[in-house]
C-alpha cells in the first residue's frame, strides 16, 4: 500500500493554484472518459473546491473548455438531485 502524502505546509497560490485546478479538471475528465465514476467524482470535487478559491482574474486563466466541463458535469451528473454513490 503506498504511503499517504503529507499535506503541504505552504498552500498553493497564484499560477501554481491555477495549474493545479487545470490538472485536477483534466484528471477528472480522463476518469470520466474511462467510465471510472468514483475516481471522477473524487477529482471533480477536489477541483471544484480549489476552483471556488480562485479570484475572478484567476478563473479567467482556466481554459473555457475546462470551466464548461466542470460546471456542466457538476450540475447535470453530480448535482444534489442525483442519487448519491453507495457507501462502501
């Protein structure tokens, strides 16, 4: 079993934060394409949490296609009106 990663003492800021948001959205999209719903949901949630911390100027640096995918998938497939995943 791999070792757990330690949380960084220095939170991401600026361009590093934008890059991490982009990376997480792309990873979630890859998991979506692979029909790996649990991993997609996890990465989408993490990406959304980070995305919400961005300033409006930083949000503009996230490519439009990634922003649209994040919002569209979030509302349509993972919204509160959907059945939550089973707890296992």
